[in-house]
C-alpha cells in the first residue's frame, strides 16, 4: 500500500511542480502561488512514505525509487499536456 501512496503522491507533486514552473514561465502569478500549497502537501506525504519505509525496512526502502520515479515521470507528462491544452484554449 505504501508503494501505491508513494506513486500517486509523486505523480501529483511532480505534476504540480511542473504546472507551477509553466505558470511562472507564462507569468500566471495567482496559479503559481496556489500550486505551492499543493506541492507542499504532497511533498509531506512523499517524505513520510520514505521515512516509514526506511524505519520499517532499512535499505530495502530504496525500492520506493520505482513508484516515485514512475509517478514523477507520468506527472510531468500529464501536467505539460494539461497546461498546453489550457493555454491553447485561451488563445
């Protein structure tokens, strides 16, 4: 279950980071501010997941790299697509 939580938390945290970066690049101030809180929330979940795994499993907690990396990769791709869609929709 911890791997599933880490995957989704990473997916959403990285998607929010990417979305925030795109907001900054495109000078969208309010959206950039709001995403900071989303990022903070999911970062806490990721740190908690990693800490729990290391306390319970020691070095085997490194297996979290797989779901966190996968979630991050999917989050970036999703965020880029959504942000582009929203920008194109405004134009």
